[in-house]
């Protein structure tokens, strides 16, 4: 089944570069083919055998906890640990007072 852009937008008021783009979720490795105007530098083949531009994103509905129902901690440079340490420290100050 070949993918095609179904354009429900009004004519002559939207960008000309609206096309199909693969959005690759770096967290879950899921891929979605949707219409977009995002600039892409990489291309990849989709299941229909055609090449499309690829946009790499960190979070989509395939990996976001709201949609998946799974809690996932994405820690970069120990932010979570620093937050927990500050929260514990603040809790200890309140108990002393």
C-alpha cells in the first residue's frame, strides 16, 4: 500500500513544502509517517519502499508516559538525584522547625 498525502487544507494559504516525513522516536524506536513541513537532512525507506525525509525526536505518543501509562525517568546529568537531594534537605529543615 503506497502512502500518499491527503491534503484537507485550503488551497493557496499553506506552505508548498508539505510532504510525508518519517518521525523516528529515539526513546522507543517507533516510526510514524505523517505529513509535515519540518526540514530534514536524512532520508530513509518506509514500508512501502519509498524514501522519505526523517526527523528524529525524543518523545512521541509511543514513548510519552501520558499515552503509554508507564512511568519512565529520563535522567540527564543526574538531575533527578539532585532534585531528590534538595527535596530531602528541605524536608529535614521543616522537621527541625
